[in-house]
C-alpha cells in the first residue's frame, strides 16, 4: 500500500512528470515524460529559495515520485516548473515529497 492510496479515490489525480534528463546540442533541456499520481493543492504564497531569492508558489503537489527542482508538472495542457521541494517524514521506505510549483506555462 502506497502513501497516497487512501486519498486517490477522492483527491488523487494523474499528471505528466517531465523529468530533466540532460541537455541537447543547443543546451536546451531534454525531458523524459512519465504519468504520476499526485494530490494537487492550489495555494499562492511567497517563500525564499535555497539561493536566497524570493519565489512565488502558485500551487503545490504531494507525491511519492522522486521529482526534482526544475522538473515540469503538466496538468490540463499547462506545465508548472518545480521551484522548490520539501519532504515530509514517513514511517516506511516510501518518501512523501512536496513540490512547490511556479507560474504555469503553455
């Protein structure tokens, strides 16, 4: 039983996780796409990033997938960059991750 299983029927949804796997010859990012399960929360707030910059969060998601900063989350034809991460403690081997999402892009 996964961490999100108890919430999937009422709150869970599937999104596309675009994980950055490298860069191409033009130094543009190259992504690998996967479908993952998340709990999505719309919440706008400011926070200070690891490098000391003030960042604007538009939403956040909870997932057990190993998402990273600068990955993209696509939902309903729009993509949100992962601008920060938080980890919630877990009792087992599966780690719950909280990803802070920035402004959406087409």
